C-alpha cells in the first residue's frame, strides 16, 4: 500500500512554501529531494565518525572506512552487482562516463573505431565521447529515434553489423522522453558484434529495479542526487573481468599500491579508480537513500512513477489546449517519471516562471539534450518530473496552473489569480509592462533600406533576435526588431526599439551601456532617463533570465560595432560574460 502522506512526512523540504503556497516540486529528474534519513545519516557521520578513510590507525578512521565500504556493499547489492569491487564511487554520472572514456576508451579505441550513441542522449553521454574521438581518431555515431521517441533497433543492429563499433553508450531511460531502452537485448547484440555496452543509468537508478549483472551491461553510470541521495556522489559499475583492461583515470593518493620517484603500481579496483580523499559522507547518505528506496520497494517506486506519469499525461492532454506531449506513453516503453511538453505560443521560460509564481517547480530548456530537441524540431521544452513524494494533487496543481499561465500569456485577464493584481507592487508593474510589450511589441514594422543587419541568439532557450537598422547622418533613423523568444526577451526588444529610434550613435551607445550596467546592479548616470526600461531591473531577481532581457541590447551593440560591414552578418550569442 502506497502511503503518500507518510512518505511526504519524511521530506522536510516539503514543509516550506514558495510564493505563499505549498511547494509542488516537479524537478526530480534534475535533482530529487532528500528524505530525513539521508540528512540524518550525513549529519550523524560528521558528528560521530568523521575522519579520513583507509590510512588512519585510529578508531574514527576505522569507523569512517567501515561507513564508506559498508555503503559500497549496500549500494552494489541494491544494483545487482557481483560484489562491492564492481562499484567505483565517483561524483556523478558525468564523471562515471568520463572515467570509462579515459580508462577504457583511450586504451582500446583508435582511428576507424566507433562509439555508438543514440539521438536521445544527455550531453553527459555525448561530450565525453566527442572528446575521446578527438584524442583517438575514433568516430561517434548516433542511432536515430522515431518521432514518438523510440530507439530504432533495426538501425542499431545495422550499425553493429558493420563491425566498427567498439562501445555502445546508451541511456536506460531518457531524461526528456522517459523512454526505456531494452538494455539486455542491446547488451547481447553489442557483445555479438564484439562491442561493450555502457549504460547511462542516471534516470533509471532512481525509479527502476536494476540488476547490473543480469542486464548484461559492462558499465553502468549513475548519480546519487537523482535517487534521493546527496549531490557529489555517484557510481560507476564496472564488470569485474574488465578491471584489468582499464587504465587508472586520475592519479594520486588512495589509488596506488606503491610509489617511487620513478613510477607507481596501483591498488586493486575499485580503489584504483578512486584517487584522493573520497566523499565519505556522500556515500553514507547515498546508502541511506538506497535503503529508503528498498523500504518502499523499488518495484512499488516504479509503479508509482508509471501511475503518476499516466495520470499527468491524460490530464494535460485533455485540459491544456494545444499541448504536445513528448515521448511514448508510460508502460514497457517509458517510465512515467518524466512528462515533457511543448505548448505552442508560450515559451518554456514563461511557463516555468508562471508555475514558479504558484509554488510549482518544473524545468524549462533543452535539459542537456540539444541533439534530441533538434531531432524533435524544438529548441526548448518544459518538463515535470516525479518522485516518491509526488501525488495526483501535485499533477492537479500543475494542470490548473498551466491552464492559467497559458491564458495569461496569450490574453491576460485582469484580476485572474496569479496575474498582476495579486503580486507585490514592483512585481505587478514589471509584469504589466512586460506583458504589454510582449503582446503588442514595438519595432515590428518592416524597415526599408537597412544599413545594418544583425542576429542574436541564446542557444540555451532558443531566443532569437533579428535586428535591422538604418543609420543616417550619425543617427538611428529606422529600426526593426524581429525574432522569437520568451516574454522578457520580446518585451525587452520592444522597449529597445522605442528607445533607440532617432538617437544619435553616441546616445545609443550610452544607453546600451547603461542598460548593461543596470543588469549588473551598477549605478546609472544621473542625467539618463531609462523610462520603462527601468522595470527590467526586476529581472535581476531571476538571474537566469538576465540573458533573455539583454539579448536585444547585446545584438544592437554588436550590430553598431559592425556597422558598415556587409549585410547580413552572422549571429552573435549571449554568453555568461554579458551580464
Ligand atoms: N544522464 C542523464 C540521462 C541525465 O538525466 C543526467 C542529468 O540530468 C546525467 C546523465 C548527468 O547527471 P549528473 O549531472 O548528475 O552527472
């Protein structure tokens, strides 16, 4: 029997409010919340047993070593490894994949060899292979997926059949689509083709029963923080008989047997792959998380995600007009732990922020899956992701809020809950001004005879500004701002159009640098009136969106810098350094 109320009581963070409402946390695929037992295990470790491991000949060091190695035993058993020696502690799934790329890849791959990935991979299971390819001359090749988000197994077998694949690197569960890939079959086919299989288990370990040995996988990478454990600890399972086919990854203390000035011999695995002082408290916390999941029953955890995902998809589809749900329906092909969608006409940033104002945390962006988004013809999406403490009431809150946000972003109804009237005055003014510019942007009229044309992009969320200016006698005589983006980026472009038109180049540059200074929180020249642009200062409360607000201004600055160059010029990008 799934006792949601009892489970919720174990998560202290659920006791807080956000925006005056109960916290509805639906961002578990990014990181999960932590139950009390995890927090207590970490605290208890530091209060009672903290010491460095393995080397000390004193009580605390022995206790700490036992806590660390005991955690390894419990977690390795939970994941169905042959023994604790198959579990290497790392910081996270990313480090685990990098470890394999270096320790195995550098030694065994060379020109002409292939690493086979899929179109649904997280950047953590792509970039390490790109870097390996650069180092070794091997090639990264991707198996396509269907429009529904299912791996093309025929294409995978064909690629394996060509005989150049040395390693298949595949996610068990997609962090965007929730798709489950058939790991045992892929392991068999990979082995028949003489390749190894690395499984990215970052989204599988938190929700599904994993039997590493039975699955046939050779490596399994995961992060503790998505499975109710702390950040900073994760694992790499390595099949025991591969240990001697791998070189050390990082060098230093803990991973050696003997060191001379000329060289070193190395400790037995798994310690050979764990250089330096480990995150003992992290391992202890992850053990507590695993034991918590075991108490609930990992099959019951999987069923819970499936039920919730199914319920969420049904309600969203029925009640949110125009919504496009991504990925397969929960069942054998998908976990249900993530529900990702596109809502045409409403930017994911605006959705996430509108939901945040109602106490609901979701994720907006490309979720570190840019190739997948490109494949789906999208730049950014919105993702709700569940864990054991989520219930149907969380989904109900999401659906209700999403309907409101959609209404607000397409035609704001005065006085509707969550719109400007119930906010504090500065926030209300900000939203009123932004929505007014967003729905009726200035500067959209076609411009004749542009002398400067420039593009700006924010690759993180797909915001895109196309700017055309006509410079005459040292003035901006005409200006047109087009493009696509969230409400803040569009509104900011609209304000800029109103403010720049007719200015001398000197005035324009002064204004542009004042806006940049405003976003950095620096004082503005006393004689400069920014007018309604001043409300954008509020964006500083939401640092991630400063880039949205700056995009048009940066594009104009770059456009002026390149005035006189050929038309059109290539795109500039907003980078972290701009704010
Ligand atoms: N792989 C998948 C499928 C993920 O969802 C994530 C994180 O979102 C990662 C890898 C990387 O995890 P971490 O950032 O903890 O290394």
